[in-house]
C-alpha cells in the first residue's frame, strides 16, 4: 500500500498517518490522547486535560501578531468504527491501514476494509500541523481536541466555561471543499424497548438465519438524503410480509451497529413450517430481485443469504412478533422534511440505526436530527406514537442543540473572502445536516464567533470512507491564510 508521506502538505499527512496507527474509536481514546499530550510536550507547548478528557494545547502568537484576537482550532480525537463483514479488524487494538487509490475523478486516500477516520483525523492532523510549524503566522492560538464526538458528544457537553481564552473558533469537521459552514442540525437519541415473550417452537418447523448485506451505509446526517437503503428497514419489510404469508416464528433480530450510521447489514433467526420452506425461498428470491431492481441506481451490491443453523427450542409468541415487526416497519426513516429556508438542505431526519436482541428484550435505537427544536419534537412524537402503540417503552436522551446560523459572522466573512482571493471563486456558505459540536460550545462560550471548514470526505461512517487528496492541500492553504488574517483585538 502506498505511503502517505509522499503527499502534500507533508507534515499534515505524516501526522494523519501517525493518527491512523493509533487505535482511537469512540469511547477508547486513551492511547491517542496520551500520544497527543506527549507529542505537544516534546514541542515545548502547554497542554492540559479537563475532567472529561478534552485536551487544550496553547501556542504563543508568532512575531508581530500578539495583538490579534485569540483563535481556537478544534477537532475531535475519536473515529467511527465500521468495517466490512469479511474484514478482520479490532478497532480497539488494530491500526487503520490507509492507502492511496486513483479514480476517474482524482486521487483519494481510503482504508483497507474499515472506516478511514479522516472524519475527523485529517482536521486533527491539520491542527497539530499548525502547532508543529514555524512558518505559519498566527495570533494567540489554542487547539481544542474533544473526546467522544461520534458516540455522544461527551467532550462538547463537558466543556467548561473559562477553560479557554480565545474569541474565534474554527471547527475542522466539515466534509466538502468549497463550502463554508455557519450552522448545523441538533439531535436527540431515542431508545425503544420491547419485552420479548417466548413459547416453544411448534412441531415440524426448521430453523433458518436470514441476513442482508452489501449496502453502502454512510453518515446518518450527511448521506441521509441520498436514498441509501437502510438494512434494518429492508429486512423487516420482508419479514413482515413473510409472517403474513407463511408460518414463520422469529427467535432473534439484529441490525446496524451505530445510531449515527445508516445500517449496512442486518440478520434474523426464525423457524418456518417444513412444507413452506421452498415457497419461502421463492418469495425471498423474488423480494431480492425486486429491491435490487428498485435500488439499482444507488445500491449495487445488495445480497441476502439464507442458511440453516441448529434448531431452536423457543421462539417469540405471535403477539410479540406482530407488534415488533409492525412497529419497526412503520417507524419513520430518512428525510422527514427539507428546509424551507435553505435550498437543498434537510431540515429534519431520522435514522433507525440499531436493532439488537438481548435475552428477553429487543432494543431499537434511533437518531433524530433537525435544524429546529420544533422539527425535532414533531419527529420525536411520531416515533413515540409508533412504538408506544406497539407496546414498547421509549426514552429520549442525549439531546444537543443545533448551531444557529449567524449571517453577520466576522470569521465566516473572513473565510469566505480569503477563499475567493485564493481560488478565484465564491465558496458556498452552508448549514450542514449533521451534528457539529459548535452548538454545544455556545452553551459555555456564547461569545465565540465560529465557522467550520474541511476537505472533501466521501462516505464517512462507512468502510467506503475516502478523502480527496487535492482538497486537503486546498483546505490547508485556506486555513493558513485565514490564520494570518485574524483581526486585531
């Protein structure tokens, strides 16, 4: 696999390659945190850690720029752990294996069978590269590195007032070169729990396991409008139809692994009456053919596999099975509403991200995103109604606010004007339908003027994640130029 050290800007890519070599999935950031602290101290920089594990690294202004407003470069240190079903990888112990690929539309860096972690590893690498550089002019500088952004925004929630000194924050977690972000959606998690009632498997029934795989998946905010299929929804749709047409009895249902990733795989175990096995197989073949045809423009590798495991002794009773399948089938998923104010931007969405069976309970995890509190509340009520009508208990938690756009933002205008000077075109000023940490930062630091920029990253939160090499250099040029243009205090 090609090394990243040949790429430009070399220091940024070298740091990203180092980041890839240190396991850092969400909830397991200890190794990367210790390395960052040691690295900063070797450079003679001041580094501190707060109660939740966030890091702040301070670097004095370069000569002649001490009178500028304090600026904060911000990134998160965790990554989303997703892998292909046939990839052997332990995200807690194994390094990410990045490599370079050439496609018709340019050169990219991707990873071998797993998420790459360019979200937000390249942003983190860029902030560290500024700290390590002696040829990047800047005023008083702090780098804020948060924990657990992808799995709960724990670091952003725990950020305390008066811990940082700066006035301007540049978030590095955007994923499209040529776009400057000045707002983002808020979000809230939902967890629905069904009690499972079991009974003995009827006589003359055979056990099967049915899986669906090969879907693209992706980021439940950035990719939610693309029409990518949800493995949980596709599998439940077939099971509901099959339970009406055949004598099948479920024993287990699982799908997805993260509430903020569109599920790529799902599986179910069940028994079916012996005389209905062949008709069931024919119905499955027809269903697979149908969804392949309907989704062929987006999902090119859908597969469904039916195998025979050992027999089961118990299965769900009919009422339990009916309630669960109908509720999951009826649960909203995807885009709920597009924004009336910003063309092409999703206002509210929902992702049925995880279904898992554990003992005598089944849990379904959803993530709701919305630009507006009312949109979030409306979607919550829809989901709550569906699951409560089916006899489930549902709880909502982890709510985080959106980042309300500020059209008069000075740093946003500085970034936009600088981009135009560098590249001869006006960037798109956008609001992103994803959960950036900026909204939470406003709670502790309401005076911060914030903007978010980044290179082009495709398919984050999936093993197809890749970053366009040329845009990393453009992003770096923009970041360096903006740092030199921060206004005086």
